């Protein structure tokens, strides 16, 4: 009995995470493609298939232990291939911001769907469908917030890079060039800090859904 409940809970976390990360990485690839860079498309990453984007830790381990956010394999982007009328800095910033923006759009759509179905009395507070939709909503909000943290290789670092004035670029480059171990340590630290906030955000989302439902 416990095994079945754990498996059901794991699927309720994994499926929304896979779907959300698939859209997130596709958005990066699509934005870059529209800016003229077809690197991701040539490597088969311009797809919504989440299996193409999986990362052992961010896509599997985090959801399995109940952490409502994570990451996938970074989509390859070559700024040198952007269209000539697009500067490298702007192109990198736009393609980076596309990922969190897609999660924000998905979260908004989930909230609207939950509200409409609840108003039509097609969802009750404890149904599996509502739980799945709410988990999808929470996952996308947390993915958006987590990826906006300015730590390499998260999207926030590339967005900040595009906003840093030229006179401060050398300082930013020194802060931004971390070893793999340092980057992993900072990611874990960011996850530890953000994880308690997920419970606070969950309460806010429940309140938003309740207001949309009546």
C-alpha cells in the first residue's frame, strides 16, 4: 500500500516536471531559432519531447524527493549565429528569458483552467485531476523563479549578463566564471534556500485558485 502511494506521488511530481521542463527547453531553442541560431534545431533539441532534455538530477532526482523545481540539459546556443541585426548580448538575453517566460505562461494557463473547471463543478478539492493541475501550476511558478536566480548555468545569469553595463563586464565575468564544483554547490544552496519558500508560494497559489473558482 505504501509503495503504491509513493509511486503515485512520484508520478504526480515527475509528469508535471517533465512536461514543464520540455516546454522550458523548447522555448530556449525556439527563441534562438527565431533569432537565427539553428544550433539546437540541428541537435534535435527544438522539440517538446521531454525525454530529449532530461537531466539525471534536475529532471529525476529533485522531483522524486519532493522538490518542486529542477532543471534539464541546457539547450546549446551559438550567439555567433544570430542574425546580423541582433546583437549577441540581446540575443543571449532573449533566448535565456524565453525559458522562464514559458513557465510563467503555463502557470497562468493552469490557474485559468483550474478556476474554470472548479466553477463548472468539474473539479473537487481532492481529485487526482485537480492535484495534477495544481502541481503543474506550482511546478511552473517554481521553475520560473528558480531559473531566474543569477547563478550559472541558470537563465538568470545570462539575463543579467545582457543587462550588465560594459564598464562592469569584467567584474561580472569574474563572478560568473565558476568551476563545475562551485556552480553545483551554489545550485544546491539556492535549492535549499528556495525550497522552504515553495510552501509559502503554495499557500498563495491556493488562495489565487480559490478566488478564481468562485
